[in-house]
C-alpha cells in the first residue's frame, strides 16, 4: 500500500483514535443522512409488507366465507 508509510512513525492512538474521530466529524452528517435514509427505507418496506399481508388476509377471509368456489376465477 502506498499510504502505509504515512502512519509508520505515528503513535497507535493517532491511527486508531484521532483519525477515525476526524473522519466522523468531517463525514458525520453524510453518514447520519445515509443511515437515516436506510432506516426510513426499511420502515417503509416493513409497513408495505404488513399492509399487503393484511389485504391478502382480508381477501382470503372474505372470499373463503362466501359461497363462491375458487374455480370462478
């Protein structure tokens, strides 16, 4: 790696503490936005799945209680 020699003379705490903190401070807003988008998307997918399952359940329950047979479709 070309960049490995940059960190060669530094103490361990600079590599493992300071650099990640600086990156989180600089890119924290972008990381938070991406995580918020992913959580929102997951929530919408779960809501859509629950709504579709509810509709399927209601349709099967209503069509199962009626006198029509399944061969009518």
